[in-house]
């Protein structure tokens, strides 16, 4: 009998991308192994080029929405090669009533920081990037 019985709807339809429900309400620390782009189908059925992160020690990837991309740039800089090997903490959150994955912070930053998020047709808001214990 299998030990990892699904407990969240997201677990019923596994694919290459990590979903918020798979985090099971917890923060997860992952080390970035790669940053790349791919053609992905969005919610409207249109294909768009989207960035994604791949991680060490898991086949799961995370699609980079603009909010998470801005947080990563603030923490690690504009050069994607400098993101490799950096650890980030992911956590489940909500956006417009839907489950999503956000970045909590990193053990690889020097101090906590606020990141201003400016999105089209939205009022700017801040995301706090937390310095976590060095694991």
C-alpha cells in the first residue's frame, strides 16, 4: 500500500510543476539548480514564453510569475547565473482567491528586505523577504 496518499486536490493531477497544495501548508527550502524559459499554456489557453526554476534534489519545477521573479531579482541580482545554488523558501499563499506559491525569503541573503512589487493595473505592494536560519 502506498504511504503518500493525496490530501489536496493539487496532488491528484501531478505534473512537472510544483503546485501550492503540494506544499501541504508548509514552507519548503529548495536550492535553485537552473533558470530557463519554455512555451507554456496560460489560463486562457494561449501559449506564452514563461520563466521557470528547477531545483536540486527534486524533479519539480516552479513557473516564475512576475511577483516571485521580482523577489528573486531583489535578493540575488539580475544575472540569472548568480541565482544558481541559492536557497529559497517557498510557501503556499493566495492571489485573487486562488492558491499560489510565493517566496518567503532565503538563508542566502544578508538581511531581511522589502521588495516593492509593481504589476500592470495593480496598486504597488511590498513583499517581505525574510532571512532564515542558515541550514
